[in-house]
C-alpha cells in the first residue's frame, strides 16, 4: 500500500482510507469489526468517521454509533496504535447534535471529549470540522451558490476561525488531538484558515475532506492550486460516486441493501445526466482492460494533491474487491482518455 504524508503533520497515511458512515445502519457491528481487521491486513492504516455518523438515514437515535462501533473494536482488538483515526465536529444546522449549534470555541472541547469517550481512545489523530458555519457549495448547492447573500461578515468569519484555532491549540497541548482538518470547504475558506493559523499560532490545516471523483471534479482548479502550494492534502469522499461508478445502478437497477434502495436520490446525484457518464467510464475501463471500480479509486487516490481517498464498503466482499485496487496501474493513455470523457460529461450531477 502506497503511503502519503498528511500535510505538514509528519503523519503518513495509506492512499486508501476506510470510511465508516454506514457503520451502525447498513453495516452491523460484527461486519464493521471484520472490515477494520481486513483493512489493517490490507495495509490500510487510516479510518474516517464523524460524530454524526451513521447515515442512511441520519437520526437522533443513531448519532455517534459509528464512533461507538470503532471504539468497541479499539477496546477489543488492542490495536489502536496500528490505526490513525479521523473524526469530525458537526457544524451548524444538525439539530440532533448540540441542537444545531455552530462550530465555536464553546463547543470544541466538549465535542472532542464526547468523541474520545465513544472511540475509547485518548487521542484523535485528525480532527476535522465537518461543515463551514458560513455554509458551503458542496452537496449540489453549487447550482444556486451565492456567497454575497450571506448575513455573516468577513470579520465575523475570521474572528470565529481565530477563536476556534485557539481552542484547538489548547486541545493539541492537552494531547487530545494531533492534527486539524476541514471538510466541505472552499479555496477561499481554506486560505483564511491558513492565514489565521499563521497569525495565532494555532494548528495549521493538514487536509480537506471534499467530494471528489471522476464525476465530481470541482477540486481540480482553484482548490488544487492551493493544496499543492500550501501542502494541504485532499481526502476525497465518495470516490465511487456513491456507488454509481461501479455500474450497479445502470439500466434502472437498485440492488437490495444498496444506498439507492434507502436513499433514491443519492444526495442529489441521481440525475438523467449521470447514467450516460457512467456508461462512458465503464466502456473506457473495459477498453483498457481495467476494473472500473479500481480505475475510479486509483484515479482519485493518485492525483498529485490527494493524501488518501476515503471509500465505504457495505460488506466484506466489497471491501476485499476494493483492497486489490492498489495493484492497478493507470497508463498515460488511459489518463488522457479519462480527461476526454470528463470533457464530454463535465458535471453530470
């Protein structure tokens, strides 16, 4: 397994990261623990979760259960030192967590303490802010995104960032977190966090966890330039396009137990444009003699600004197939053909 630096932290992460948003809904605890063991045996050393997980659906009754399942594995296995754990502080608007309170200096310490208790660990390796308080264009909100309509001023945004960094610095000093990352963030927002860290001496942004795949390439321009020059690693989520790039939903198919069987809209990704795009990528993989799942995963994992690509697997059978992706090589010709398909289907959802 290829290992990559996580920003400037000194931590090295595997190019693939085990995502756990289904742990506790689609994937029960026994299967989840088997997946963690399999991932470690496959040389994955990085696992990602969040205090709001599991999803599909998100509910007040299950909030925190993905962290609890991981924590039970930590306690049972005794292998905490073999795995880097990333989790997230929920942002404004999620009523089931702190009644939807925004991320602030007042919420950080208690949120970290609660995650540590559920994870049954003394330290979180990467602590991420799940959603910017000011909002984001991620999850299909780019179609109507209008930052000029925000009621929050630049001064208020920057003041909140500095206060949060002070609180995070205290947690680093306490030894409860090792590194700080963002999620669903923009180039401008990340630049402000980096500048605020220079002013305050707070922890520097190590990573950004944004959606990124063959069918969602919004990170390729301004954000990519920032990440390359500022040594911030991208952690792509949904590198398989919520399963669309596997081809399992083509021709109207909805496999039993799949995400689409629970959430038909796939978070706004289920559009009339996506299926011709997927057909084009499936044909491309076949023409080049590569597995389409492996092609999509390795393409996302080996982009020059990516630290680790986060995938999810409902079953151990799916995970076994994913783990063999690291043996895949994408030729220059295939990479060129991928870009040609992207030009034909630039924003399919």
